[in-house]
């Protein structure tokens, strides 16, 4: 894996001005950069969406299939919002200032079946550093069935990917709760992202965290919910599909859309700064929709999140005004869609365009 280097001498004044203005916002208003009361209320509410249905099914003795399916669906939605809010902020270290308190909130990863170490490496280290760079940002891996950019190989069936993508978007989460954490642990060890000396201890932790999830959220429901096991397994599968599709759409509409740029470095040196890279590869959406922002953990303010991942997402609406003003002054791009729906449309238009062979036809013959 290439460790790309950015020309951070460029846009130095912009980065300094933006950072200074954001810092001044917090100091002038005497507020902390981390979670506030709004975040605490949100945490309790979203955890309840996930855990209350679970305990109702385990201890309620329900046998009505419609009711059970409804509870599993609510769990699936709750799991997605845990991922976008509690887990996301805690693993970024932006929930609490103290590491010990953040570590407590990182338990949210274990209860949704994702290992916090593997998520940290893939998301915090690789995706946030090398956004939309081919072979390095794992969020845009083509997985054979998809083509996200012109840097990726084209296959005949990609012309249908804008149609089948929504169904297959549940697959990554299903992989994550089963095999991905284990396979990635060995990959990251080989690439030096997990130190060899630490690997036995870290891998053991991954195993125990995964077993905890399998026992509590897979085995116990199958054993204790008084309906045939295959029905419970099917409902669990549907619940995970709902989560996977929701998360995929939420994250894809921030980077795999028409305005966002994709890169395949010819060398380890990028010709622009890291801050400019984030602005060129990232899009916001629905910034005026407070309900959307509440449930998505501010991920609709993806630009601000990529520039300030150490700030709790509840502050993104306020600092977005500072970022927009500074970007405008320094004549840098700032991509944003007026609504979530517009971002979704752009994503699937992009997928349709990447699925066609037109871009290949325009390339010179070798």
C-alpha cells in the first residue's frame, strides 16, 4: 500500500485561517469541542432504538411474526444510527475529551458487530487520510461487482450497477459481522498498520469482541425467541440488510457522487494539499435539515467532518458557516447538495455513468 504524501506547503494560509477561526468559535462562545447535552440525549435515544426491541424480543415471549419482524427492523435502523453517531464519534475520539470515557463509548462498536480497531484503521487512518485514492481508500474498493471511478476496470455488467447496487449494499456489513475483521487484521499486520509485536494481543481482543456479538445478538435470539430458529435467522438477516443499505447510502452520498474527484497516484506524491484533497473529494447534503443531521450524526456535514474529525458532530452546523466563508475567501471548492434526496440521485447517476463504457471510448488507444 502506498503512503501518499501531500503538498501541504500549498494552502497553508487557508488551513491556518480556518483552524484559527474554528478555534475562536469555541473559545469565544466558551463551549467544548466534544459532546454536549444534546449528544447525551441522542445517545440514549438511539441506543434505546436498538436495545429496547432486543430485550422485548428476548424476554417478551412474543410469537406474532409481524410484531417480531417490526422489532428487528427497528433494531436494524437503530444499529445504523449507532454507527453514524455514537460509534463514529467515539472511535474518532471526539465524543469525550478523556480517552477513558471515549473507550467506554467505543463499546457501541461491539454491540453492532464491528471491531473498533479494524474500523479505526480502515476509516480513521486510510479513508480520512487518502480519501478517494485508488488502492488505498478501502471505501471505494470495486469488489468486482462495482465500478466507482474511471480508474477501475470496466465489466459488461457494470452497466446495470445503478440498478443492483442498493441490494448489494448490504453485503459489506454482512461480511463485517462475520469474516472481515479477522481477514483485515492479517492484512493490516502485513502492511504494518498493526505492529507484529502487538498482533497476538490485538487479535485475541478482536476474537473476544466478535464472540460477544455472536452470542448476545445472534445465538441468544435464536435460542430464546419462541419461534422456529430459521425464522429468527431470516429476520436477523433482514435486520442486517436494512442496516447495511442505510449505512452504504449515507456514506456513498458523501464521496461517490458527481462533483467528487477520484485519484490514482502515479507516484507517492500528490500535487495538492491534504485540505484541498478533502474539499475535492467530499460533499455535504441536506445541511438545513435538522432532523437528518440529528440521525446521521452530522455525516451530511462530511466536509467539516473530514477537516475536523476531532470535533463532535453536534457542532458541525455551526462551524460549517466558518468553513464556507473561509473556502470562499481562498477560492477553493465546497461541494454541497440541497437535500439528501439530491445526493442520492447524484450517487446513482454517477454509478450509471461509471457503469457505461463511454469513458473508455474517450481514452486513447494503447
